[in-house]
C-alpha cells in the first residue's frame, strides 16, 4: 500500500512538472514585443512527407510589429525558416506556408517567429505541437 501511494505521488509530481513546462509566460509584454501562444495545422491529421502546409501561429502583442519569418524544428532538427504569408493583428494569427520533413514518423514540431523591434531582428518564445508525417 505504501509503495502504491509513493508511486501515485511521484506520478502526480511528474505531471505537475511537465504541465508547468508547457505554460506560456504571463509576464507583461514590453512595447513592441511579441509572445507566441500556440501553433496548429488546421484540418490535418497526418502530414505527408515533403508537401507544403499552412500553420497558424497564435500570438499577442501590444502593437503591430513587423513579423518576417517563422522557423520550425522537427524534434530538434532545424531550424527551417519560411516567410510569413499573412499576419492578422486583430485575431493575433500568423499564417505561414511550410514544408513537411521528408522522413515519416512522429515529431514535436516547435516554432518561433522573427520580428523587427527598434530596427533589430528579435526572436519570440517557442511553441510546439505533436505531428505525424506519413509517406
């Protein structure tokens, strides 16, 4: 009984640590800064290898910064950067056409965005989602 209780408590501790890593910072944004909130690939269950898709990246900002590129890592492989195709400041959505990786498998797709603030290129925080790539 005691070992089962320890196991349950350890499992809860691990879940708490994992969920805390997945949260987005709640600190106030500085003028002209961008914070990413999430990423999704609409209406796609599995990505086909080497094909182009659209990713929607949700963000918040207190202004209208010039967002230039979105970069992706496929479970650590990358970055692969693509030009942003559309920014909707009202809904806080960045659209970017990207190409899927060539090797089938399950990946953690991580993304960050490059934007211009005070004449310098800045990098946002990283957001991620899990994707499957098939042939």
